C-alpha cells in the first residue's frame, strides 16, 4: 500500500497521525497518509513565514517566477494519466472527467497565470500627481504574504490549482490544506512542485482534520490571508476564528443555483445540458443547478424527456470509461442526502425518479446513489432552499418571467445560474435581474481562466480566476512623495518653528 508524507519546507515529513484513504467506489484502502497535528501545523506556518520574510520567492524576478510556474504546468501534463487515475480512485468521479477536464484544466491554470503575471502586476503600477497640492504618488501591487488555502473534496486537484497558481504567481508563500477525504492528487502535485525549482518553504501541503487545523490557520496572526472553498457552515467558523487577527479572506461557500428554461429554449439542448448541470460529479458541485425552473408551456415535455434520460445514466466505477456517474464521496454524504429526501417527502414533494441506493450487486460496496428527480416542490420547502450536494434536482414550473425571477432569487445563496432561450437579448435582460455571481446563457459550467468566479450573499465573497482573482492575492501600496518647493512641505510650517 502506498504511503504519503506531509510536504513542509521542501521536505517530506511523517507524522504520528496516519489515516487510510479509501476508494468511495469500492471502500478499498488506496493509501496511508500522514495527517498534521499541532506540531506539524506550527512547522508549516513557520516555514511559509520564513520563506516569505527572508526567502527569494517574493523578490525573485517575474521572469524567474514565470519559468517555475510553467514547469509545474508541464509537470502536470507529463503526469496526466497518473493524476487522472489517482483523482478518480480517490474522489470516485468518472475517469473521462478527470482525464479531459480536471487535470488538463489544472495545468492550464498554472500556465495562464504564469504567462500573465507580468502584465497583471505591471498594469497596476501607476504614478499619480495631485491636482490639489504639490505631491506625487506611486501605486503598486505586492504579494500579501503567507496564504492558507483550504480546498474541498469535490475538485481536489483543480480547485487547489486555481488557488495555488494565483497565490504563487503573485509572489506569496502558501500552506495548502486539502480535504481530509481526498488528499492524494495534491500530494502528487507537491512532488511535481518539488522538481520545478521552487525555493524551500514556499509551498507547504498538510493533510489534516479540517476542524482543528482550520481553526489554527484562521486564527494565527502569521498568516495574512485565507482562501477557502467549502460549506457555509465551515465558512462561518473560519470567519469567527480569523476575526481574532484581522486578515484578508476569500470565501466560496456553496450554492443553491437555479436554471431557468424559457419557452423559446432549444428543448433538446436544455434537457441534455440540464442533466449535466446537476448530475456531473454526482451533483457534488457548488454550482449544481439543483433547482430547474421551467416555463409552464414546455414543462410537461421537459420533465418527460429529462426523466427518461436521467434513468439511462450509467452508474459505476469511475475507472470504467463507460461510467457516467460515480459514487458519492462517503457514507455520511449519502446518509445526508437520504435525510433531505425523507424530509422533502414529508413536506409534500414527490420523487418521480431515483431516490434510492441502487440494487445492482456490482455497486453494493460503494457509496452510490441514483440520480433523483423531485416535483411538487414549492419555495417554502427546505429542499428548495438548502444545499443537498448530491444528485438531487427539483423541477418547478413558472407562468411568467417575473415569477421565474422571484423563484430564482428566493435563496440565501447567489453563486451561479443558467438561462436557456433562443432569444439572446431576452436572456441577457433576464440575467441582469438574477442574483448570482456567474450566469451562463445556453450553456453550463464553463469556467475560463480569463474570467472571475465567485458569488454573492451566503455564497461568500471575493473572486477566483481572471485578473480580478489574481489581484485578490495582492495588496495595493501607495507611496506619496511631497514635491513642495525647496523640499519643504506644508507640515514643515504647521507649528511655526
């Protein structure tokens, strides 16, 4: 059985705490991983702090920084097949998703920020002369310092790469805490980084129990910034702990996203894409369109076609290229989904399809659950408001545009939305009225390194990706120079000496 160590100060370190990492499709043990305790967390913080305060990375030339990040990108692609397999084994998601989406997208993110870091930083440098007094100022961006990155289980490599690429490109040192259930691909990435020429202490990777380590990282004044992706519940705890020592935060806290299907939509495209928008990655996505709102004129046709196709989705081991949906991440995650469904039925919702643990004997050892379709859901039901984080979708009808807007915005979350219509102008106007940070028109789930991503309301604050996301990992400094005659500014005469 393979074993993994912590990555601290450029070295592999074992800890007293060990944890078996399992394959959620089979419950087989994949590897044994060292988990950080208080001592290792302290070492990681000190390593990152020293590397930033006295190491070469923050002051390294932008060209040198770019070269190292490009080596990381190349290393990911060179190990694509291995990383994809590890990601599938550890997370359960289908191999075609890890092979064609997660791993190459991770490499592309490092490449993008490597190739744009000089432009992003230099474009922010400005010289400004005051029009009121004889003074001039220089504005420029600097790295924030030590950044703690806390990533979830659903996209272990990709979300880690998003955060790492931006934090490193802008000159920070980092402590990365992967989800305790899915640390393997990030630990493999750590090996690639070690071979890239990255200075010691810049990247520290510490698998650990989230509750304990999240508190330590959030409260420690030596850490300048926290970038967290995860549940709203955990996010609130990070906000509380970080308040002890004020620091910069990026919080991506999940969603209850709505997809609006207008009567002018291409019905086939809307149905097929809607299946992807909720059942991709077993529905374990912050942007999952778990509420699909359909114009009453096409409601019956949409529901009929949607259910027929949902029931054809092939569940199985992610290593099989025929598999379209893998297992959930854990037994507790599956139990949580079952509890949500039981509550929904008690409140009057109907399960039209799915809603059960599959009976196929080939799936009995994994945490599988059928794609589930609910109807007769109203806006007051918990299932309409709460994030389930699984393959469960609510289908509801609306009679007019204003009602669709009201239903879509009837949520404490505001992360993403989709609109389906052949009338692009109408869809664009509707998008202005939907309360969400990212809105897709006639598509779903398209993320681009050039474009910022992040939500509003209980979905959090701050952006990832794009120039806007990159600048979140920097601080703006203002240096003012007095240009008074004879170098004697007004304050020189203030007391009349």
